[in-house]
C-alpha cells in the first residue's frame, strides 16, 4: 500500500493497541520510508495480566525490528475513574469514544513534548471499532496540542487486514479475543 503522510513527514508516533494490530501497519510504514516510534498507552486493558501479555508481545515485535518502543504508564484506576457512569454503554457507544479520547490525548501530549508533529493509531485497523469515533478522538487530541497533527488513516484497507492475519501466524502472536477493557470482556462472556 502506497502511503503519503501529511506534510511528507517520515517520523510518526504510532499509538499501538497490540502487536497483531500493529504488525502490518508498521511493516507498511517502513516499506514507505516512514519510521514509527511505537507508543504503548492502554490503561483500559483488564486485568493486569492481560495487559502484560499484550505489552510483551508488542515489545517483542517492535524491538525485533529495531524500532523505539515507548512504554507509557499503566494506570487502570485513572482510566476506570474516567469511564465512571459509562459502565452500561454498549460497544461502539460513548464509552468507547471517551476511551479513544483518553488514550489519544495522552499520545498527542507525548508527541508534543517529544518533538513529534504527527501521530496516528492502530485502533483504526480494527473492524470491531468505529473509525469515525477514532478519527474524532484523534482530531480532538491534536487540537489540544498545537503543533501536532492526527494522521487519519484507514488501516483496514490496502490488504493490511489480510497481511495482519498472515503476520499473526508468522510471529505466533498472542491474539486477544476482546478489545481489552473489563466491559468488552464481560460482554464477550455474556455472549
């Protein structure tokens, strides 16, 4: 897939949700001469053991490629407090939007403080997520940090979904069965 970043940037801060979703995107970025720094900020993942498994897989893949991996703090209590009152929202509802805003605002803050003008997210690769919500959250986050730009990119297209599945098998990635938060885990259990 041929990519063109805003302003022809070749340095991108890539918010990563997990290794499977990141793999094909990172491969595509590198093939287009774009070197991502991977920013792992996912305080929504529950329980802590699940978070650690997903983070370890992301580190294994990213460091295996010789890329920089930024391990942001895991602050589940702060995330949970942010979601207070939205416990019964459905998947793809307002709770998900608020979660995206929370995570991408932290990504934009890090970008602003560390010399990145461009950031994007692997959340935009999941067919289970609402792409419009993700892009709204990214644009809002960028608006809070002048000098940063959110790169809206539909990471589902251009064969990236198929390549993701190939890399999943090739690297024998742990492949989670729910988005990560306790609410999606509960919904999956109830189904």
